[in-house]
């Protein structure tokens, strides 16, 4: 029985130590919560949040403009490069030599037979 009582006293002493630690932790937690609340009251006003929201929207819009502009420039550059490569990839055959000009000789008109004297 004495061993049981000794164990219970030991458990009670351990429980008291844990209770003291918990009370210290609760006091520390309250102090930290008060600090957090004061900090939150200082920085979290509605106008500050609205200003932050507006600034973020402006930043996102600027980023989207840059992305779209970059995509357009890269697309145009790609088309130019592909066109250049396709135009110069196969050697071109020289154009055929021009044909000599067509010369048409006109034949002299046949001479009309001599006119006969009129008959009377």
C-alpha cells in the first residue's frame, strides 16, 4: 500500500509541475496574443487593404500586358524566321533564258499585171 501511495504522491507532484508549466504557457500565450492584436489593429485597416488590392490588380494587369505583348512579338518573329528559312532552304533554279524575239518579214506585194488597153 505504501508503494501505491508513493506512486500517487509522485504522480501528484508531476501533475503539479505540468500544471505550473501550463499556467506559464497560458500567461505567455496571452502576452503574445495581445502583441498580435495590437499589431493587427495597426496594420489592418480597411483603407490599407483596399489600397493593397488596387495595387495588386494594377500589377496583375501590367503583367498580363507584358505576357500578351511578348507572345505577339515571339509569334511574329517565328513567322519571319520560318518564312526566311523556307524561302532560302531550296536552291532556286535560274529563270529560263529569254527566247529570241520573233521577227516577221513582210512579203512584197505581188506586182499587178499590166493593164490592157481599153477595147472599143
